[in-house]
C-alpha cells in the first residue's frame, strides 16, 4: 500500500534526487545516442551494439554493486558528523574498485564464444566482439567513477556529477558522429567507433568527479590515516550481496537478449530499441533509489529512524506514480517512440508488442529499484539479492522460455517472463521493507 508523502520529505528527497536522476538519465543517454548513430548502419549493427552493450553492463554491474557498498557507511558517517571517515572510505573503495575491475575486464574476453554457443547470428557476433574488445577497457574508469560518485552524493554534493555527465555525453555524441562515419579526417570505424567514443567519455567523467572529490577532501581538511583492512572489508562485504543482486537482475535481461538473438537480427534490434527506451524511464526511479539510500542512511546516522522510514516511503510513492504515467504513454504511442530509432517495419511491429509488455512491468521495476535503495541505506543488501535470484531465475526466466519457445510466442513471451519475475521481486522486497520499517519504528 502506498502512503502519501509529506511535502517536507518530498522536497528534501527531490532536492537530492533531481541531480541524481539527471545523472542517471545522462548515463543511459550514452546508449541511446550510440543506437541513434549506429542505427544508420542497419539492424545488424543495432543488434551487435545492443548485445555487446548489455553484456558489458551485466559484468560492470557486478563491480558497481560491490563498490556501492560505500553508500550506507559513508551516508551514516556524514549523518553522524564524521566527514573524515567518509574520506577514508573513499580511498579504500577506490582500491576496491580497481581490484574488482581486473577480473571483470578479463571475463569480457569470453563473450564471443558464449554468443556462439547460444546461437547468435555469426555476423552479429563478429561485430559485438569488435565492440567489446575496446569497450572492456572502460571497466577501470567506470568503477572508479562510481566510487567517487557514491562518495560525493553521500555528502549531498551532486553538481559535479551532473557536470561530468553533461560533458561526457557531449564528448560521446561528437566522437560517435566523427568515428562511426569517418568525419573530420578521422577513420570510419563503424561500431568500433562507438566503443571508442564511450571509452573516452568515461575518462572525461572520471576526471571531473575525481577533481571534485579531491576538492571536497581538502575542504574538510582530510588526511589519510593509513590502510585499514576493516574499512576495506566493510565496504566489500556490504557491497558484494548488492553486486550479486544487480548481476542477477541485469543478467536475466542480458540472457533474454542473447536468447532473442537466436530469433534473428530484426528481433534482436527490436529488443534493443525497446530495452533502451524503458531504460530511459527507469533512470528516474533509479535516481530516487540512490536518494533513498542516502536519506535513509543519513537519518539513521542522526538517530532518526522515523525519518528513515518516511524517506523510503516517499521515494516509493514517487517512483510508482511516475512509472505508471510513463507506462501509459508507452502503451498509447509505441510506434511514435520506436520510430525515432528505425523505419524498418518488422522491427517496429515486434517492438510495439514488447512495449506493451514493458508498460506493465515498469511499475514493478520502479518500485523494486526504490525498495532496494531504501534497504541498502539501512544496511540490508541481502534481501534484494535473494528476491532477485528467486524472482528472475526461478520464476521469470523459466516462464519466459516456456512462453517463447514452448508456446511459440517468441520475444514477447520472453518479455512476459521478465514481467512475472519483476512482480515477484517487487512483492518480496515490499514485504522485507515493511518488516524493516516495523523494526525501525520499534527502536524510535
């Protein structure tokens, strides 16, 4: 049941969430711009970049979740008036980010053989491998960016994050235009040009947030007190369940994308365009999720459990209302939004069916994102882990495969399974948050 939020908490939450939402939108805009440019190369190029991008993101999300273990610790430290501890946590989290990036970078080398085993078309596999051979290097600046981002937002510093995203997107779009088609005297690299553009933009973003983090540390008079194994372990052990949870969630989308690859380039292109569209709307509840994690953590750090509960409930209400509205829009005018990416009639027809399914599961997707953030802010990352493993892999994926290949529904059947999985995840997390809120109320 949704509870109408107080105006004061809604204003506080949105003041923090607004730049975070814009930052999240900026992150997904990379993929949107890439597809818009690559789309001119045809359905096979769209399919390859889409498949490679979600493969990269699936691996990256594991590292991101681990690094985001800083969230609860840093927010509570800031709420308790310990900015020095926030700085110590950042140093240890940056070390963790680099340590995690190495095996994840290596893992991406095996993407091509996996595509071949699943049965993706050979032409798509070749293009996807060429894209990933460059994009995998973004793992290092990408995870370091996440560490700095979580540190800054835990201390209510958000403007540098927005600046990094804006400049990064400008660089990405300009290099896409130049490198994909060979303009301004540069070589025409096709899909490899898109990967080079995104890699460069990642380094641009990192340079901005790293500079902002250094300035913040200097303003607080920070001094590094040496290596503390416990801080490193605290971030890792809180972040690891969150990382596996994110992997379970994004991994099922990646596997569904690969399975759709068996249905041909047109089906894969429709899947990628639709996935990109719903990723844009999903960034609003994702921004609210980050804000909820910070607000819940800060309130607990101040010894205000009632404020933490109010923050979680407010974020949940705002996310559900927004996603319901966006779901309605996508269901009413699917071909209009799909037409921004392609004019291929086969892709448009199939994409329309996928958007109808997506318009339903968006509500539950937004709700589970915020509930995950609120629980993470309270120090609980295990509930979301088990909810995603059971919901997506025990319910959603088997059901989707049955509808797609057993009943012959194809891609819409797989997306129907995703919808069922998200509903199961949302219901479980809603139950866990209610129990957590009841426990916090008892202590307040």
